[in-house]
């Protein structure tokens, strides 16, 4: 077996990048040769965490079969979110906290999925079970992912395990959990220098819902108006991306990390609009819908939207 390349999903967020780093380290401690790579450039929040704890961003790849025959997946399992040539390599293992969809392998593999708020909470348990010490700086990266995915434990995806592991990692990393958490979350909220494409698609994933491909992006801000002031520009970019990539609908969730509310921008086929309105108990007006209390794509958006679209 060649070196195992470990990676998270396309358009990687903090969990995708740091889980690849942490899981590759874990595999190496278990005697495997492994390298963390990325399926896209890191975002501002992730770069903040990497700088804080002294790490370089993993190198970016768009294919893997040219250099390995074995990969490990973290923070995702769905084919459309993964590397394009994944079907040409063997999957060594998966560590994930999302739904399982369109996933199969030729041989039995190690697959660890738990309904936690963050993949790093699961990876922490692997370190504990193997009695492998977590270095201080790696603990900081792992903590950063938990803070990011749970919005500092305010997201409905947060579990008791996430909070317990977050506290333990903060102690190892030697940081004040609340102070660092707010600092980290705010580091990724500046949209002034972002292009419309970066805002719409920077943290977007594609989901198969029935016979439809739905793109769902999310951006965290302190002021929702920072994004809505550029609404027409962003909607036009969402429409372009939909045409270029055959998305049948594109939803951008604009989340206020302080109030824990969101606004949604929607483009796509008109016959899908009723599904969005029913899923979120609201009205799409001028391609915008209020999403009060919605902060989690995984728990509050994908399940209900999937149900409604599949019922059309």
C-alpha cells in the first residue's frame, strides 16, 4: 500500500482541513505512512487557526490516483463532495459526522460515523482509545474545528461530547476557550474583500436530493447587511455557478454568529421554490427567505429540504 492521502471535502472549512491534519497524525502514530492534503485553498478562519498554532496549510490536490492507491476521508463521504478521481483508488477509512449518501466500497473498510457536531470530536476519541497523546498545537487545531462547526457550542448540532472534548482540548492547548472561540469566529466574518463567488461558493456543498442536485453555501458574518448590500451581485454569481455546474437550485445561508439567525438567498428552478418555502416555513420574496434560528446546514437545512424536494 502506498502513502495514504487524507483529505476533507471540497471547499474545505476548518473541520475539513484540521481533521485531515489530525487524522493523518493519528495514522502515522499507528505506524501508517499518511499525509494530509486539501481539496481547495483554506479560508480566512482556517488560516487564522493554522497561524495561531504554527501549522502550514496542506498542499492542494485536484486528483489523487496519480500519486497513491489509498485515501482516507474525513468530514465527508458523499462522492460529489470528494476528489474527482476517488473511484480510481481504495478508501482506507472514513471518519465523518454527516449523513451517509451514495457511498459504497468494494471491500470492507474502517468507517466511523457519529452524530456529533464536529469530526474532531470523533478523532479525539480515537486518540483516547489508542492512548496516543495529542500535542499542544494539534489540540489547538482540533479545538478550532469544534468551535467553528458548533459556533462556540451555540449550534443545535452541538452535543455533550463536543463540549466535553472542547474543554479538554482547550486545556491541552493552553487557551481560554471563550476568548479564543470568539476571536476565531470573528476572523472569518470579513466579507469586504471577498468576491461574489467567494461569498456564495466559498463554503458550499452539493447535495443529491431525489433527482435534483442542490448547492448549499453558508457564510458567517457579524452583520448580515454586509452580504445583503451586495445581494444582486451575489445572486447573479449564484445563477452563473448553477448554469455552469448544472445545479438545479442554489441556497446561500447568511448566518449572523452573534444573533444565531440567518437569511437565505435562493436561485434555481421555479418549481423547486415551494419546497424551500415549506421546508423553512417562510416565503421566498425577491429570491430571499428569512431563516430565524437557523445556523446549521447539516441539521436544520439539509434534512428538511431533502424531505420536501424528494416529495415533489
